[in-house]
């Protein structure tokens, strides 16, 4: 049997649906999904199987106008992921059309797209009428020569099977890159930290958008098959600590419970999760925090 394998980079503006599409293709939650923009920091790869093909999705951070060091490192990671991939899929939200951000991405694609297979996926098609979809398809294809255009809803699943089949058929002939049962190449420690960070983002999205990070400090396998996981939530200011803890510790308890349940479900076994909150004023400027997120600290320099 001839097998195929390769990397597919999903690029687009923040909130275009890249994480949702990765999770839909893989059939498991490997990339965190929140309604807060810019939640994907590391290049999480989800591994999906399509017949004899293994598709490795590179879920890049959304491309946006970078302001801080972390932003610049994330944008560099996104373009790096696209440049390294066998196939690039540009995700555009149907109801938002050709925004300034999409224009910028099209310019960037012209630089990296030569000799590369680039497909267009118009997402959230259930939000617009068909004539608007046709006009948007034409406008985008006039600006860039896409190999194929797909109309999808990553959330509802419309059109996703067609996109997956097309991707699988176009990857290079190659032995599979990962064991069959592996769905993401992030170590469990990082997946666990991402799950907790997602719960924090959902709960505190008004107060603390990006001023926190989560690290798994300790992971202990227990004799009864369960795991003890110790994590530290780093915040940038003293005042943020109280917000994360909440009144009588209610917020952190709720976050811990939600993260523990999701991690236990993901791993298929019992998890004991312990969270601590620490203030680390300059974590946004520390090189090791970046490498833990799969980003290059140097990419964030001016």
C-alpha cells in the first residue's frame, strides 16, 4: 500500500476558525477554542488520517498586526508554519469578506506561495447568502491563484470531508510521520497547560486577556493509573492574582474543576490537578516562556 503524509498549515486572521477546523479534522480537541482572539500561541499539530494518508495540521496563530514582543513572535511562527508546510489552506470568514487583514495575508502568500499548493476555505458559510459567497470567491481568486476553493462550516462540519479528502490525495508519498494512535505532537504537559489556559481565558476574558500563562511544573504517574499534575498560573501583576483566585477562591476552584475534567476525559483516566497562582512581572519578556509555547523569543525582537 502506498502511504502519503505531510504538513498542512491553516492560516488566517484571528478567530477565522483554524482551531475549530483542526479539531474537526482530527476528531479530538487538540487545539484550544475560545471566542477570545489570539488564543493559539504554539504551533499545535493535530494528526488526522484520511484513507492511506496521514495529514499533520499545523495550527498557526492568527495573523494580525503585531504590537508587542509576544505578538511578533506569534506572527513569525504563523508564517514559519506556512513556509514549512506541503499545503497551505487560507481560511476566510464568509461574513467578514476581504478585510484589511486578509489583504495583508494575500500579500504574504504571494511571497511564500510560489510553487506551493495553496487552497482557499471560506468558513462560516451558513452566515451569508449564496450570491455573496460567489462574489467573495471571485474576489479572492482574482487576487491569488488558489489550487481549489472550498465552502465550509468548521463548526457544523459542512464541506469538511471534501476538504480533508482533497488534502489527503495531494500530500506527497511518504511513510506516516507519527504512530497511528497519536493525535498531537505536543507533550501532554503542554496540552494540559493549554487546557487550563483555555478555561482561564473563557472565565476571565474581560479582565485578563493575555496577561497570564500556564506551565505544568510537575507530572507524576501514580500506581493506581491516575496522574498528579501540578501547574502554575503566572500573572503579570499582583492585582491579577486576586482576579484569578476569585472571592474565597471560587474562580480558581471552578477553573481547576473544568480543566481537570477535560484532561481526565482527554487521557481516559483519573487526574488530580493542583493549581497555584504566582506573580511574575516580566514573563512576557522571558525567553524560556516562549520556548515552552513553541515560539522563538528572537522572532519577537523589533
